[in-house]
């Protein structure tokens, strides 16, 4: 009998009485993975990037799933571009408002900087005791190559219309006024980050704001003690308690073209300029993860 039922079309099986019909009518928690560096750059090979273009189709599918009772965000990100962090978070809030369902965020290895910005888009945030959470700050980095060019006998030439068109050129000596401009820009972005956390977390924040917004990162246990998260636990543990009659369903997007063709990572599939761009993007991502010892 079980074999026969297994072969029936789903529309027929849903009409059958007993446990088969009950299973077909179970509520659903749509699970969306937000894994990787937050960056506007798209890659024909890599999947581990987060930006609005990449994740919006998946978010739409998650929030329009039948029998939906909640959406869960699996977050594993060291952060990245502030604008993309805000765009994705705003889209999550918009879809949640349209569908009227709660959103739960689950911090995995890291939900730091922009990763924590994404977590704050949820109504509730959970972390593993060993997760790294927080890093509510702004960081910029680069290299100064002026001395290297001089030793190589290379002269940098750049021409602009507008006195501020070129700033922080890595091939020219650093100018103090450019550093002032950069730190002022960072302060503005930091203030927006703080306002977002205050808006989303409100009275749930326990620690003094001066401590929370230093850019420090904490374990899940320490983050709970500061009100940055609402509880400790894994996605399945929390979902089984909060929604005992619901089934977590992973919602995924389409793979990149090269990955679908089985050619991702095959030498020669990118031209030289593309290879260099991929190499630089990989180095940037590696540096972002390395800040948290990963």
C-alpha cells in the first residue's frame, strides 16, 4: 500500500486521509541561505556572494511559498558593501510586510559587520554559542604602491577635471586631506549602521551603546548577554520548538551558467582579464574572512 501511495501524483496523495494527507498539508518555513561576502560584483563562477541581484529571486520564492508560516535566514557572512547590505535587508523587510510572516535569522560561523546588518532584518536573531556576531563598524583597506613604482622606474600619470576627482590613488603618496575625507565618510556610514541596529533591536539591546558600536565582535554567548541576539540554538532546534507542525524547506536559486555546465573552476574558461578579476575578488573575500580567524 505504501508503495502504491508513493507512486500516486502529489495532487491525489494530498486528498488521501490519514498521515499521508496530513504530511502533504504541513506548514512550511522557507529557509534562505545568505552565505559569503556582501559585494555588488557578480561572478560567473562563484556562488558565495550576497547582493540584491543574486538573492532577490530566492527571497521572492521563499516569501511566496505555499503554506508559509515563517522565513528563516541562514547567515554566514563577514560583511562587505554597506549599500548591498542595506538593499538586501530592506527587501527582506518589504517582503515580510507584504506576506505578514515572521522572519528569523540564524547566525552560523560569522554574522559580522554587513552580515549582522542582514541579521537585523529579521524579527528574531539566533546564534550558535560559538558563532561570531557583531562588528558594528566600518572598515576600508588598500595598498600604497608609490614607493614600489619609483623603484621600478615607473611614473604614475593621472589627469582630472575637478579637484576631488581622484582620491587615495594607491600609486601616489597618501594625502592627509584624502584620509580626512575617508574617515568622515566612514563616520557617516557608521552612524547609519548604528541607527539601523537601534531601529531593529530597540529595547532588546542590553549593553551600553558605546560598547556595542566599537566594531567589536563577540561569540554567540556573549552576543546574547548584550542583546544582539535573542537566543542560542540551531535552525532545526528553534524551528521545531517555535513551529512544531512546520517543515523547514530550503529555497535555492539557479546555479551560475558555468556551474550548471560543470565547468566552474576549469582552467581556460576565463580570459586573462577575467582571471585576474576573479583572483582579486578571491583575495578580497579571503581577507574579509581572515579578519575573524576563518
